[in-house]
């Protein structure tokens, strides 16, 4: 039932503590760094998170309080009544109601401010909203100070209540104050209730436990009840009344025969009659206590209204039973005989034989150790002889495990031959289909030639790249025309390219050798026929050297002119002229920007 | 005695070689050499590391689905030794191996055929574009012309006759 939960109720903090805890938690568990220049959605999210976090915390804790405290309608009526007696049902319900309202208010506040935060357009505004939200939530909680304090006290008291199970076997002791109820419970159970000569020593219910007939019994001690009507009863007495009213127990009405409690027997009888309606449906025993002080027999015959069961007799009876407890628990069950047949216990033959063998101490089979001792140095441990194979003669086989990098164990399969056959069949089919034919297309000669040429081209290109890489690009550069092209190299190169260079003595590049040959004759010097001849004929004029024909000459001239066009237009002296006359022209860089775009200056 | 497979590169790990790593969830990883071990510690995915067998299979460079590959399978239930079965298995194993190798080689060959076509086409374009590096455009033209002229002369002479 709800018994156990009374100790597990969460601590209810005071209002101030509650606020402090939650706010510091918000401080610690949410991010703290935010700057003005962050994007607005990020700022909003940051502050919204704080508001929501605070709201969540409050909500969680308040909900936990609400669920932890027992609902008076849900618990056993005994507890409901007890709590009513002790803490006032109305006040209790009101306090919890206030807490609930506070929780809802906090939720609403958070919701409103989160909604407002969506329209916050600066860090300052969002921060103010967050401050306002948290402030309002904390104020709501400050107003619950009284409820929280009250609930904390209730919680502390509740956790100290004795755990009375309203459903098990219970004995309830009641009677006038100081009649000996607590002494009785001390004697009978392990409880240690305070016993003092003054009345109302016991101020609340106490529980003790005892064993009787192998069962646990609860014994409930109540504070004494005085004889006045219900409305005038105080809290302490009301507890006793509640217990009487709701617990289904055997009631022990204790009477003080010696009148040491301060009340006459008639008064006690009066009380008994008054609370008789509470004893409906409950087994009742009237206990006459303190008989040692005044014997029953000394009672005047006028007081024969009480029954004659003596509590002490009951007491002693129970005590003796405790001694034989352990022995009584052991019991050998023997089945009752249903017919005259003898049924002795059954022992299997093997067991009997073994028992005999143990007695005889005969040697069993030959051990390995014996074998070892016998063979001495020749002994080798051969466990393979114990193997359980289908053909025992294979026991001493050396089992192959690995072949060419493959584990034989991976191929072991009872159906391997069948599968191998399938595979081989498949392979045959494939071979027939021609999958394994070596497809060497006899390439036609053309293709072969092309391949050869391509490889030559690639080789030539690589060589060219290499030679160009070997050039010294950092050092002094001479123009190409400074070096004379040797006739032999020219003719060799062209021959490599396939041209016929055999009969080239009168070509334009072989002039010198020709002239050289001529000059050796030393004849009468022939007067120069043209101006060109008087010049060294070995060197043709620049605009004619390297030029094959008129067409080429024309092309060369146009190329020359077109390369100079741009330079002439810009008024440059040549291709190396990089002089800038006006690095920062004023008309471009000075002045304000008026109309127009600012994409360039 | 078992030849394990390296977890990373799928190479055979002979006894006495490589390393084994046991993880907290009781999975055992065997490696053939420290290269694979180091790659594993770097949390590299063997299916993405190009030199491993796992990559090659996952990307289709090697034969994956074939009947001959189904013969070698790690079996968890040991079979009792039986001389006849073992000897048959060894013979079968040899045959299966040869067939498997043949098929794998054929697979790779087929895959590389495409390359050969591309090579051919590349050669043709190369020759077309860059023939000038090894042969002058009018190489042999002079000779041709000469021959033609000689032929023509000969014809003329014949005609005259």
C-alpha cells in the first residue's frame, strides 16, 4: 500500500532555498556567454533557453512534491483518518492545491515570455524579458512560503509514523491511560515503549511485532482514552479512536483491577460501554491487568460485569510456546499406509556393487601413469588412441591440416564429391562456350604500324621534353641566331624526319661552303656584279635568310608587322618598354564619388 | 593449426606471424603485419583502402560471386576424421583451386579488355595529331615526283615510238 512511500517523500525546500537552488542551477547548466554581435536568432534562443530551463526545473520539482505526498482519497481510510487527525485534512489539501496553482502559474509565465521573446530585436531587450520572466516565477514561489513550510513539517512527521499495515493480523490495546498497555506490549513484543507513572506517557500509536502459531502479529499500543464525548477529544485520543475505528483487529480492552491508574472500576466500565460501538465486528477480549497488586478474588462481587479471562495467563501461555518453536518446525512427513503391502526403500544394484567395490578396494583399469612407469624413457603421450572414430584403425593417422595456404578443414564437406562434379560440369560447359579462348586478334599490319609509329612519337616527345628541361634558363641567354646552324646537323635532322637531303649543295643554306670552294681558285677577281656580292656572301641578308619563297616572305613580313601593331599603338619603343607615363592619373582617382556604382575606381 | 585471414588486407596469416587484438566485446582481430595493424588503429576502413582485397572485391575488381569460391568456407562444426573423406577432400581441393584460379584470371582479363580498346584509339589519335614529330609532311614527295616524271617521260618516249 502507500505505507512505504511515507519515508520516500522528497524533501520540500523552503521558498528561499527553492528559488536559490533553481536559479543557481539555471546559471550553471545553461550556456553563459553571449555577445551583442551574435545573430538575433541565436540571442533569442539563448535567452529562451534560460527561461524554459527555469520553468522546467520549477515544474519538475513541484510535480514531484505533488506526486510524492499521499492523496488522502487513495490511501487506506485508516491513514486518511490518521492524517486528518494529525495534520488537518483541509489544510493539507489546501497546501497541495496552492502548490499546484503555483506550478500552473509558472508555466503560464514562461509560455508568455517565450512568446514575447520571439519579437525581441536586441540583446538588451531579450535580456530584460528574461529577467522579467525569472523574476515573476520567483515571486510566485515566494508567495508559497507558508505552504512549503507546512508541507515540510508534514513530511517530517509522516516519515516518523510507525508502519502499521492495516491489512495484517493486529491486536489493538485500548483502555484508560496508565492501565498497563505499554507494559504489556513491552513484554509481548520487542518494542521498547516508554513506561512512566504519569498518565499520557504514550502520546501516539506504537507498533510491535510478535510470533504466534508461526505467524506474525502486529500489536498496536494506543494512548489512553478518557471518557468524554467525541467532539471534546484531543488529538492524542483521536489517534486511538482512529485506530479503533479503522483497523480490523482483535481488541484488547485493558482494565486496571487495582485502580492504580486513578480511575475506579466503574469509570472504566463506563468507558467500555461508551466505546462499545467501535468494537463491532471485532473479537474482543477484556484484560484484567495488575492482578498481582490486587487479586481478582478480592474484587467485590459487584464487579462481575467483566469477563474472567486473565491476561497474564494468556501471557505465560504464549511465552512457553516460544521455547518449543524450533523443534515444532521440524516434521517428518510419512505417507499413511493405504494397504498391507510392504514398501521398503529402493537402492539400485550398481550402487550396491560400487559400495562393495569401495570396500574391497580392487584396482580398476590401467592408468596412463602405470603405462608411463612401465615404459620409462620410451613413453610418449599418445592421446590419439582414445579417439572415437568410425574406423578404429585410422586412429594413428597423421591428419593433414594445411595445403598450399588453405585450411583443409574449410573444405571438409560430406557432399564435396557431388559439388565437385557440378563444378567440373559447369567448367566444361564454359570451355565449350568458348570463354577460355585466348582472344588474340591478329591485328592487321596497318594497326601494327600505327602502334609502332605511336610509340616512336611518344619517345620523340619525351626526348624533346628532356632536352628542353636540360636547358639553362637561369643563365645568360643568347638569341637563337647567334649560334650558326651546322649544315651537318640540319641535314641529319631533316633526314631523320624522312626528307631526302643527299643532293643539297646548291641549296640556300649551303652557300658558304660553295663560296669557300670558289675562293680557293684565285683567278682574276671578277668585278662584283651586284652589291650583295661585295658583301660577305656567306651571310644572306636578314630578311632573306631562312625564307624559302615569295609566299613565305610575304607571310613573314605580315607577322612582323602584326606583332608590332599593338606596341606602336601604345607608343612604346619596343617589346621591353614597360614605362607607365602616369601611374596615378588624377582624373580617375581624385574627387568624390558622385552618381554611379562604387565597384571600381 | 589454422591459417587465419588478416582482418585488414585478407592475406593469409601463418602461425607465428602477425598480431591478434581482442576487443572488449570479445571480437578478435588478426593482422598479418604491423602495416595492417597500424591502419586498423587509425580507424581506417579496409573497404576504402585501395590496396586491400576487401576494397577490390567491394568495387568489382575481383571475382566475387562464383560457385568455385563457395567451397572454401569456415565451418564451425568439426567433422570426425575419416581417412577416405580426407583424402577425397584433398584431391577435390586441388581441382577446385585450379578452376578457381582460372576463373579469377579470366575475370581480370575481361576487365582489362576495355583498356586495350582505349589504347588502340589513343594510338590512332596520337599518330594522326603528332606525326609531324617523326615525319616531315612532304617526306618522300620529291622522290615521288621524280618517279612520276620519269614514268611520264618513259610513257612519252613509248608514245613517240
